C-alpha cells in the first residue's frame, strides 16, 4: 500500500476498569490503547504459539454452527468481488467452530492454505464462558447504559476491505498482529464505495485495492491517503474509534483472533439511519438539483440542526413529532411511514 505517514495516536497505561470511553469517543478520532488487554489469558496463549491459542479457544466451543467465509488461495486473503463485480469471490459456509479451528491449525505453515475468516461471532451464543476469560471489565457509564455487542473474529491472513460501521468500536487484538487503515467519514467519495445491494458482510466496502491502487481509475484515493492514518496493533492492544470511520483491517499472522465491542448511544427504538439512506435514494436522489437544494435546507432545519430548534417556537402541546422521540412516538412514526410506503 502507498505510504500513509500519519500514525494513530497511542495512549499508554490505560486500564479497562477506568477507561474514559465516552470522552475518547467524543474526541472524534481513533486511539490505540497500548497493552490494555495484555493480561487476558488468550494473549498469553497466543504469544506461546498459534497452536496453544487454538487449543485454548476450542475449550469454549458451544457446539452451535458458526458462519465462516472461505476463499481460494488465489484471492490472497482479500474478501471482496469477482473481476466483473457481479458476485463475491468467496463462499459463505456454516460449520463447527472446532472444525474451522482445526483447518486453521492444519494450514498454519501452508502458504497455499484457503483463506478462512470467522467474523462478528457473538461470544455468549457461540463461545459460552469466554466472556469471563477474555472480555475486558469496562466500567464506563456509557457502556453501562448502552451495553455493547461483544463478538470474536478468527482467521488466518485475511483482509477486510475498507468499510464503515454504524456503531462505535473498541477492537482488541488478542492473537496475532493487525493493521487498521482508517479514514474519517468525509472521505467516502475518495474511497469509491461498491454496490449497496451486494456486499461481503452486509456493509458497503471500498472498491480500491489498497495494495495496488489504480489512481487513473480512482484519482480521489490520493486525497483519502492524505487523510488516512494507520494503527499497527500488537497482541493485547485495543483500538477505539467512533462510528462511521472507514477502516481496512488486515490480519497479519497465520492465526489471528480479536474481540470487539460495538455500541451506540441511541435508544433501541431509534431506527438505523441506513434505512433513511435507502429511502433517500428512492425519494430524493433523482430529483432536480434545485429541489434537492431545497430539501437539503429542510433536512438541515429538521434533522441536522439542533434537535430542539424546529419545535422551539411552538407550545409543547403542539410539537407532535417535533418533540423528543420516545418509544411511543417512535412506534407512531414507524406506523405512519409504513402506511405511506405501502401505498
């Protein structure tokens, strides 16, 4: 990949029980929490050997089939698309966690081993008991109010193409080394996102090959690189970054394992903006430019400005949907939307 000179800031000496999660997210930029998970037993097992880490993880196999992405060695571990962009370059499989761990074990010294990637697997459902042994004891009020989804990621040398998540993230490298290449949300156009309706894992990904970018085809990627930063992760390190930051993730060793924590600070009754984006494609994108400018002003007033601005001049009893959203208002709005969509 072309050189990225900016390195993600490193914070030393943090402990999970006193980590100021809300403050770090509010700063709006990534940070490496060096060595915050160095005392997790899985880290010690991985530093001993990949074989030891695999044996340690197999103890927690709950017996439920997991989803794995399996790719031919020819893809070089990069999960994405076929050359014509009409299909994915890997297969989704369901199978035993221990079975996939055995495959990874057998391929440790094989440069032509299949690429195997078990991503975003809920540890409580699929690896019961692992939370007590491997999850960090965060005690931040934000995570207490909005408990994160805790997932494990396991595989060999693989690359997850640059994408964004709709949640804040703490990604903890436990076995092997990882490299995150991160871009702020405003670089979306310079990352040339792929199809919305065909994605490797449900989220749109960059179409740029970071190892061999075609600047004639993707000239804006040079600007993306200028805004990028790289986080080099060692076993026991964590990376914290806000929602909507783009990130490519490279697992650099023959065996890698990571646990991450996803959370949002919106109540559960608040819908995902991804749904809004899809509806905006249907209702706004292809209108005349002067109309889109008008709707942009309306959205700035009703949505992107201060939450209380649009209803501030109205008496409280007259604010209706302009008042703060609660569970009842959310149900009512959803019903109105469904009624209008099902025309």
